[in-house]
């Protein structure tokens, strides 16, 4: 289990990467999807529940394993 400070740091890093990512091809789209899934998982770890609530307040309820595209 990760410390809450580590989870927050990882959330920040994933959000920064997502904001900088430009999708030009299929590989970029796959990377974006993987980052979105990772963000959902990290948000769930932060809240300790099956629901994740990001900073903007929108609820995320769907979660698929990172290896599923």
C-alpha cells in the first residue's frame, strides 16, 4: 500500500502528463487511455472506496484493469 502523500504525488504527475499529451495516432490514444485508467485507480486509492472523486467533483464509477485497452 502506498502512503497518501505518494498517491497524491502520483495523481498530480498523471494529471500533468494527461494535460500535456497530444493525441496524434493510435499509440498516443492507447497511452492516454492507460493514463486515464491509472488516474481512476489512484483516485480510488485516495478515497479508499470503489468510487473516485477527482478534484473537479465529477464522480468516476467505472474501473477497468490497466491491461485492458
